[in-house]
């Protein structure tokens, strides 16, 4: 059911967000086999397609089976370093760091396994997070089990309803009652679905004296309290009053819970609200420990199961009602054993049909069903049921207890697995007699019935009206008394000659003819569609249908289309219609940026015939996304037209028949203005730094030089201090000038990304003589967007600067890899390295800056480092 999938997806998203996991999977035990029911990653929508554990590539099968076997929680702070699982192919391939595998138990029975991992940091799944996660999983186990139970109840109710419906289809009163029951069950299911989707639960935290420190809004609302009426008070003063519930005093049990919270992990009971209402709640209790391992508080989470209890009671009432219907039905209902025909069950009506006073007289009777039903007819029905599963409206002769024969109409269902046959039988002896009386006129009536409910005329070859069947008298030209026996000419019809030609054509060809015509009736023009069919004795049936409203609708549609075309023609921007395969269906307006309108010969061409392959792929992806999601998409793209780059903003909207409307607007002036504004701001900042910070450092150097010339006392100490000041000032000046250069991307202005990084490496070689710097390019070089190259250059500068200043490396390697689908920048050194997850926030601004730049251009940043093992920084961006 859909609400179960939504519950699982919501649960996984909450777990990932609150545990620090990157990815996760939920594995449930279905039909004694572990099945992956959800795979989630970050903020992306969960994949709820079911897979076997062995077929799922996003989880390590050995870890899952280990948790299944031991039913114990497995937490690995650094999975790739754990000797027990370090050889696992999945862990080796994904270099898994933090890993958690948590069995989900319900009443000590394994129902599923939760798997979480984080490949960036170690030690993510702390004991605090694990404690909260266990509580959530305990509650989730109850919710999942409730959902399964409710589905079973709903399926069982649906099966009962379907059987009773097949057995009592002739009884209108019982059908109405069944429909009311179905509506009640649907309403109950809707209420329960809403409960699951909102995940409403009572959450309450209290100390070992029972004093309440927290309760959520749902709990306050359900129990009927205001917040100030319950916080700070004890359980016994509020929700556990001094009364008996369900015949037992609950206070001793609550006192025992406060003394031994771990002895009551979960339970279900009836609870009393402030206003006297009683609700059923399933509670999950979790002890909260301090750092010394002492229990200081208890956290209880409760699910309101009152509706489930009411649904069970409703199902019991439904079964009782269906039993009453079975016993009092006016059609015979029975069940027989398939092997020998022994009657296993029957209602009162079936016993009466066979000539008995009560069902007890025929149940288990030595006379099997073959005594009352022709064995050949029964065997034929069984063969049909073995093929189709059921047999409907099977007519056969049956024998009463005294040997009297009567006709019965039966419908039966075969349950081959359980070895029985059940069905319903009605006495149709009277109907069979009526059918025999009507067989003489069956052929003519069958032809006439096909024309109902429209007016029907029987005419001769001369256009004379022999018979009229009138269902709508306002469609007749004349009162029918005057028309019988008259010809069309005698009635003064202007269309008599035309109508007579239709009749003669039908009689000549012996084929049905369909015509449309109009006539003025009661002062208004009415349109008709007539079907004229030949019958015996040179006669035809003329069936006329009023299509005036259809004609008016067609005229209105044509007018609406004309108005729509006038509206579209007023839009100044070019507008095209494409199908899902990227074929141009039509171009409603021209593109002013092209300097010409779309020519007629463009219609029918594909995107690959109109654009280069790379841009055609991009446009086709947009179209298919809109067709798939049925949502409007806004995109920006550029094209080279007449030797210059033109920028467009396009709105792509879905229409019927898997087509989209593509409305493009020229935004080149806006793009040029944005670029000019950004360049001006960068230049202003560069000038500001140059005119302030750099000038200040220059002044410091000048003053230090002057001071060295005049100071004579303690020349050695003075000289040392002044040299230090001079070195610091010179370093500040170098940094200021470097900032100016960084704000003005001169390296990129003078060439592409690979040439800019080449010059940067060459500059650093001269400054870091003790370090070997290598620079390599793999693949055919291609240009990336300006913003992407600028941010990649900044990330490379930061990585190289960190390696030279802090790594104490002998070798630094810079690699650029140009693949067909992605570009990769890699900076690797053999220096001292560091712990990625243990670096203080105050020392990681450079790494944070690189992460922000990577996120800005949609790139994936990976930082790999261990103390004493060097550092590797990898940036991958799709192209």
C-alpha cells in the first residue's frame, strides 16, 4: 500500500537527518527473506523499489547477514580499518568509514535491519545517537507491524465482501448494507493512513519520581491537558490517576516502571484522558543514562491504537452481519467438498430448495451433492472453474428430496488449495417458462433493442411508417398517431426525397448507413445522426439520435481555438511545440534574435537536426523531464547566432499527448550587465586592498629602514628586532599583493584553466626549492564554463598553498583528468597528513572555503588524509 511506502521513506529521511549518516537502507523480513525496501542518500528522494539483499549494490551483504544471525547492533567507527570486515569487497570498494547496522525487533522477533554509513568521517554514530535511534526503531517496529496488521484486516474484509457480493447479487437490501460497510472501512483506512503519514505519537519525558519534564503537543492534545497543567507535575497527579483501568490498579505497575525502566521496553494498555475518555496506547519506554551510566530519566513514546481497536470491533460486527445475511438470504448458499461432493455448509434457503426443513438435515448427509445435481453438469462446471477460477450463471436441473426436478441458476467459486467448492443457487423455474414463451419473437426484438434509447422507426421501401418506438417524444416530427401508416411525402417532409434515397440505398446494398441531417422542431434547428439498417420484407430500421449539443460544442471549440491562436500571436517571444522525442511539431511564432522566423521546413525536424549534439542532448533532457514530472521547467542556455553568443531564458510547460510548449526569451542584455557588474566589483576590491593594506605595509618597511640608520644603542638586539619587523611586513606585503592578484583572475584572463595552473605550479617551484612539484594532464583538453574554471583555480591554489605551508612534503603532484562525462582535479602530497574528522573548526577555514566553492559549481569534493600518510584532495565536476 502507498501509505506504507511513504511511512518507510519518511522514517529513513528522519533517521539520516538526525544521525549524521550519508546513506542508508531499510531491510525488512518478508516471507522469511530479507528484502531491501528503501535506499536513501542525503536530501534526495528515497528509492523504495524492493530488492533482494544479494542484488543490492549499496549495502554490504556480509554485514547484513551478520546482524541477522546475531541480532545485535554493529557499530564500526572506521570500517575500512576493522580487521573483521576489512576484506569485505563492499567496504574495500567504497572505503567505508562510519558504519551502523541495527536489527529491528518487535516482541523479540526480528522484523528488519537498519543500515547506515558515512564515508567522509569516522566515529559518526555515537552512543547518544545510537540510544535515540534504538528508541525510534522500537517505535518504527510497532508502526510497521500495525501497518501490516491493518492491511491484513483490510484484505480479509475485502475478501469477505467480495464473496458475499457474488453470493447475494440478487438482494438489493443486502447490497446496500455491504456498500455502507465498505464506506466505513474506507473511512477507517483513510483515518489510519493519515495517522501513519503524520507519524503522530505521544512523547513524554519524566524523572524517576514520575515528575514530567516534557510532553509534545500531540500528547497534550490527545490527553486533554494544557501545557501548564501537566509540566512539573507527576504522572500520578495527571495521566495516571488513582483509579482502576480495565479492572486493575495501574499505579503499582507505574511505580515498578520507575524503579526498573529496562524491564518495561514496551506494552499496550487503556489510558484515561483528563475529560474521562479512554484511549488505547502502545508505549515504548527507554531509560536515559548520565555519563556515569546511571538512569536519570525515562523517555516514553506512545502510539494511539484506539482506531485499530475500533476497526477490529467493526470487523467482528461485520462478520456477524455477514453471517446474518448468509443465514437469511433468499438465494441458496452452499459449500461442498471437492473430492466426494459432501455438503459441508448450507443456509436455510438452500435446504428449502432441496426439500429439507433445515440446513442441519443436509450437512454431512449420506446423499452427496451428486444426488441433487446431475453429476455430468457438476463435473463440467468444475472443469470450467479449474480453468477460470469461477463459473457464473450456470443453468442446470436439480432434484428435490422427493425427486421433483426444478431449474436452478448457479454461480460457484473453486478453492482448489483447500479442496472445496462454494456457490449460490436460485430457483429459475418460472423464468425458464417465460423464456420459452418469448423465444418466438426473439430475433426481431434483438434487432430493436440495439436501437434503444433513441427514437426508432420501422419504414417500408416507399418511406411508410409501420412502427414507432418512442423514448423521447419531443424528438418526433408529428404526433405518432398521425405518422403510423403515412409516408414521408404524405407528412409533408421537405427532406422526403433525400430520406427515401437513403432507404433505397440501404435496401439495395443491405448495409447499415449513417447520415447526419438537420430539422426545425418547435421553432429551433436540431441536428440528428441516424443509423439506417435493413431488416426482412423490404423494411428498414431508422434510429435517430439528437446531436444538437455536440454540434454546438464543436462550434464553441472552434471559436475557442481561434481566440487561443489570437492570444498566442500577441506573445512577443518565440514559441515552439516539441514532442517527447524532441521533434518540432510546430513553431507558432518566430525568434526575433535569429533575424528571421522559423521557416516552414523546420517543422518535423528533430533537435539533432537543428542543433549540435551536445546542445540537442541538453534540450532533449529538459523536454523529457517536463513530460515525466508534468511540471513547468525554467532553464537558461546560450547559442551562437551570427557570430555572437545569445543567452535565452526558456519556460517549458507540459501539454497533452506527451508534448511541451517551449517559450524562449532573449536575456543577453541582462547577462552582459551582470558580468560587467561582477567585473567592476572585483576591480574595486582589488584597488581597495592595493590602496590600503599594501600601502600600509610599504610604509612600515620604509619606517623600519629609517630606524635602522639612526638607532645605535644595543645594535645587535635592535638589528634583530628590526629584521623581524621587516620580515613580517614584507610577508604582509606579499600576502596583500597575492590577494590583489587573486581578486583579479589574471591567470585565467591570460589563458585556460590548465595553462593557469601550469603557471601557478611554475611560480611555486621557484619559492619551494625543497619540494618537487609535478603537473600532468590526461585526456583531450576542453573548455569549462568561466565560473567553474575560476572556482577550480581557487581550490587548486588553496590546496597547493596548504601543502607547501603545512604538510612538510617532499613531493606534490597536480593532475587534471579530462573525461567525456566529467572533469577531475587532483592535488596529492606525501607530507605529514592530518585527521579529517578531528581538525578544529578554527583551523579548517581553508577546507571550508574549498567545500563552499565546490558546492557553488555543483562539484563533488573528496578529502583523504591520515596522520603520517599524506593528503589527497579530489574535485570532480560533471560536464
